[in-house]
C-alpha cells in the first residue's frame, strides 16, 4: 500500500514552453502533497506544500507564478513549470501524506525535466 | 526548527561486511526521524521510521536504527551489506505535528564485491 506515482517520468521541452507534472496517490487519499526539487548529487529541497482544495504554501525563494501547483482532489496534485528555462532543469519529486497513515510521507518516483 | 547532519558523505564497504551510516539531529520538539533510500534516478523509499515508540527501530532489507536522545543521534546499520544496497541514503527529521521534512545532505554507499 501507500503508492505514489508521477507522470511523466522524463520530459524534454523547449525553453519558453510550459510543462505539467502529475502526482497521484494510488491507494490512499492524500490530505497533503509536497513538491521537492533535487539537483544532481544534492539533497531534496522542499518547494511547496499543498492541501486538497486550498492554495499551496510555497517555501521562501520559490516563485509561485513560475511553479503552479494545483491539488484538485485527494489523489491528484499537479505542478506546472511555466515558461521553462534551462535553469529549471532538475529532478522533481512529489510526496503524499494521508492523515490516517500518520506523518510518513510516501514519495513518487520523480520526474526528470530537461529544458533545452 | 529542526535539522539533520549526516556525518559521512560517502561510505564504501565490502559485500558481506557491516554498514554504519551516521546521523545527528537537532529539534526543538520530540522529533520523528526517518531513513530513506534513493537508487539512481528513482524516488525515495522509506527504510524505517522512529516516532517515539521503541528506540531500536527495525526496517526493511535488514536495516535498523537506534534513537539515542542523549546523543541526538539516529544511526543506521545493517550487519551484512549486499550489492543492491549501493544507493543514496537520507536521514530525515520532522518535528511533532509539523509535517515538513528536513533532509540531511545524503550519504552515498558503494559496495565492493
């Protein structure tokens, strides 16, 4: 149980385009979802926290107009990288937490974004 | 506020020998502590967690960790390393009732045949 999926697993796009990444909790309802960014050989950096039906809370230094987060249902959150640039290239990982599963966060497999 | 320090950026062991990954934490409140493993280009998998129950926590794949409040440590061990244990390991802390996770910098484990 407690499986989180992400789609796509890998995406290459041109500079200036927008990219949407989906995060789904497959067998539980996620009251809270988190989006992280990971640069090569580095740890995960929390970008934002989203609760179903409300606006996401962004960490300091993360542009909310650049990284649009929508958590429309208890099993789906999306991250849209708008007007992507090469410096947005990174590994994006989501996680999900369900209240009845405690405080453990379950992580998706990640999405590798390359902006040319 | 909470934070985690992983004392070793890289650990290299021979297959069949013990593995020790060291982690110290800082937290204003009773912490929850986790160890996650990440294989190349993959997401994170939970190995084990401590949430104020037994101080010796057993996880998957033969890993265990001991919570020592007096030393503010949560070291991860495995008695016998396997080639498949080669990966990146993250020690993670969250404060009580705060669902934000603070990650350590990670420890890369390599296993020699």
